[in-house]
């Protein structure tokens, strides 16, 4: 990524607040979309919801973006296919988790993947501090332990976190190799192809019911099209370690969505955990902003 100092007359604050706002907006969209998806699961099943989400999102993106398929090399296609596989895996595993454990707990476990990525990728002690603070908030939001959760659901959530870390890496690489959202559209189409047999096997012709398609389209737009596009744009200007720490906001957003959509109450401990993850995210952004030399 080119240094921000090479861009003349662009204030440091504007070069960072823009991507951060994109990440936060994407997080709000994806978690409220996930809450709607939980409501859809009794009708289509977890794999059916994933298939509806990815297939409908791919259709929307392909129509809107009309991506070109010529002029790319083997490395480009390898990156976009890996991005699509990570996207499909992340969604399949997460919805399997959300079908077994509460939404807030599923996202809390899942976010460990981006946090670990932040620790591994960062070379600055301050970023390790913010990642640790965010991890403390994640543990607090879990109530100090996950022993009361379905172990299979918890395992799915942790596996989804690993795929989420891969998603961050390949989303950034795809954004650099493909213009606008073309790479996202192609990756989403590949992810949809991977998920389609699983969704058909579980839900069958339920996927063709108009009301189910309507809810699936809402989930696709809220949980895939809008947030993935915003995150792809953000990762073109935001380092992956900082982006990963910002993902610590997701449990807080998920807990809020669970309260508003699924009537899952928030405790004082949950509120304190939310404060911690927000503080960690703000600290990570401020640390990254201070890396930018003042404009002369």
C-alpha cells in the first residue's frame, strides 16, 4: 500500500476516518442482517440461508458490476478463488454456529480469528496492546467462559473465525488486483457455487418459496452485498492489522442486534465489554493515524 505521505494535500484525518466509517457501517449492516438470518433459519435451515445469501448476493453484484473476466493472470484468479472459498467457508461455519448458540456468543468466538491475525500481522507494540484490550472485552462479553455453550456450535464459531482471518487477507489482495468491486462479484459467484449443493441438499424446494426468497434477498443485501463492498473499499486504504482490531466491534454490534431483533437482553457486563472493544478499536485507529507524517 503506498504511503499516505505521497498523496499531496490530503489531511491525515480524512485518509483514515473514511475507511473506518466504511468498516463500522459494514459491521452494522452485517450483524443486523445476521439477526434477520436467524429468523429465517427455521424456514430454510442454516445451509439454506447461506445459499440464499450467497447466490442472491452474487446475482446482485454480477448485474451491478458486470465484471470483466479477461486480462487477468493465474495469480489474480487464484486470489479471487481463495477469497470466494474463504467467504463461503466463513458463512457456512458461522450459520452452523448461530443455529446452535446465541448470536452474540457466536460472533464473540468468531472475532477471535481477526484478533489473532492482528497480533500476528502487527509489528507495533501499541497494536498488540489494543488487540489485547479487545480480547479482554471479547472474553468479558462471553461471561468469562463458554462452558455452557453447545460445544459443536462453539467449534463452528471458532472455525468461522479462522475463515474470517483468511477473508480479511484475501479481500485486501483482491481489492488491489481487481478494479472497483469486480473481484468481490467474481469471488461471491464462486462462493455461491460452492454453497449451492449444500443448500439444496438441506432445504430443497423451500429455497424457491417467494417469501423465503424475499427474506433471503434482505439477508444477502444486508449481510453480503453492502458490508463486503464497504470492507473491500476500506481495505484498500486501511492496513489489515488495524482492520482486524476494528472487527472487535462486531460482538458489540451483534449483541445490540440480538437485543433489538431477537429480544436478547444486555447486562451491565455486556455494556462494559462493549466499551472495551470500542476503546480498543479507537486506539488502533489513532495509532495508525499517528504513523502518517504531517503534510508539508
